[in-house]
C-alpha cells in the first residue's frame, strides 16, 4: 500500500534537505529530499533555502510518489527515514536521433516518431 500525505516539516539548512512526513496506515514515516534532488526534479539549480517550501509544494505529488516507491522497496523498520537523493529522480532521456524536418525530409525513409515515456508503475502516479 502506498504512503499517504501527511505534514510538511520544512527546510533543514544543516542537512540541505527538505523534511516532511507521510503515513503508512496510522504510522508516521519521516521523509526528506535533498536540495540537489529537489532541484533536479524541478529542472533548476541553486534554489535559495527560503524558496524551498514553494518549490516542494509545486513538486509535492512527484516527491511523495518517489518517497512511497522507496518505502515500498525497502524492508519496513519502525523509525526509518525515507531519504530521496538525485539518484532516485528520473531524468528525461535525450533525443539522439532528431526527426528530419524541412522540404523533402523523410521522403526516402519513413520518419520515426520517438516517444519518451515515464517508466514508473501506474501505482506510483497516484
């Protein structure tokens, strides 16, 4: 069962992470996401600490989905902290072969449409 939303604790300047809690049934699960992971998820760099709460709120659904996935994959230990780092944030794949454009492009060959799709399970998107 995925974790459910609970409360926001706030930015921790010492750990350079944003702290929040989620619920596993009636049990509270401490969670945190590193500043670097939050920036990676938002596609920005160097967000100031005073803007972290607004950034977290904008990305909250995605952050909580990642936290829930990490929690589901690990053994459940009372008092554990779910920590999200940049390695947990999926990056979009770059296009290596651009689609031909312009007059006459693709006349000899069929154009290939490349679709980049998020590969998270449907349960994580909730």
